[in-house]
């Protein structure tokens, strides 16, 4: 017997306190641009912290991740998975399913430390950027060619979903570097050309652009029911709950 209700059979809370916190979150007031999370993110970026610290931040404030509000139903069942396994060969920093009543966007997000540079001194893209982009491009290629396996990664969360009723798309987001690194005409031209050359479904952005986009998002809609989960034994276990306001 379950000790307390769950929002979905595939999602488990570690204790009653977490569940009660989750139910209170649904009644909180909307988050606006005065949300202190904006200041925290800007400070972490300015301090050029390591990737692990950025990971922890987005686990606390997942509504600032790119793609969260792209479809009006938000993440399916409110789940944002952290360090999510995609098949046997891939792991992404965050993953979620953006949804409407007719569309499912299987989305993953790769974040890199803001201390990493987009460009080398000679104006060529850095090895760190090219490696990060290749990693997420490999995942998109795998997902497009293994749709059933990509859906099966979500286990019980999609147990009752009939894929033929939905348009299934795969999206990927890479957050890398600072706008200040694009500091001469040659780099600006290459960054513009990079955006045009990216395949459908892949978006890259600097931290500056992410912060600007987040500032215009209506977080009260997107964040009301979000839970950050780890995934073990084909079940999502709640790891983080967004702070109540």
C-alpha cells in the first residue's frame, strides 16, 4: 500500500514531508522577474563556477532551463529528470517531455561550466564547445533512429501513452559560454553561421541569452508542479522540489 498519494504511478516521494511540500507548491503565488533565482544564476555565471554547481542550481530552479515553457502544458507530469540515461550509451544533464494534447517534445539539456570559452584565441571554436555539441548531436541522431527505445527510456511515465496519437519530436539544448567571448567580427560571423548550420531540433545559446529568455517567461504556469527526479529501476524518484514562494 502506498504511504501517501503520488501524482503519477511512476513517481515516488522519499517521505511524507516531500509530498506535502509538493502539494503546497501548487498553491503558491506566481514567480515573476523579481524572483531571486535570476540573481543567483547571474552570480554563478559571473563567478565562473564549475559545472557541478550549475547542475545543483538548475535542480533547485528547473523552470529556468531552456525549453521548459515551449509548449503550453509544460513538462509531462511535471517531471524534470536529472542525469538521465538515454539508451545504453548516453546521459544528459536534464531531460523532460514538453507537451500539449497532441505533441510530445522529448527534450534534453546539456549545460557546461560558464568558465569554458566558446572560441580559441585564433577565432576557431574551442575543443570544449565542439565536444559538447557533438555529444548532444549524437543523442539526437540516436533518438531519431531509435524512436521506440527513446520513448521506452521514460518507463512508467509514458506507460499509458499511445505514441500514434501524438506528434513525437526530439529537441536538444546546449548552454555554453558567455556573449562577451564573441568579441570580434570574425567570431560574431562564425557564431551566426553556426546558428544557421545547426540541425532542426538542436538549439545552442550562451548563458546571457538563457537569462534574457528566462526573464520573459511566465514561471507560475511552468513551475507550479515541477519535480526534479532521478531515475532508477524504471521509476522516477523525487530528488528536488522547487522552493515555495
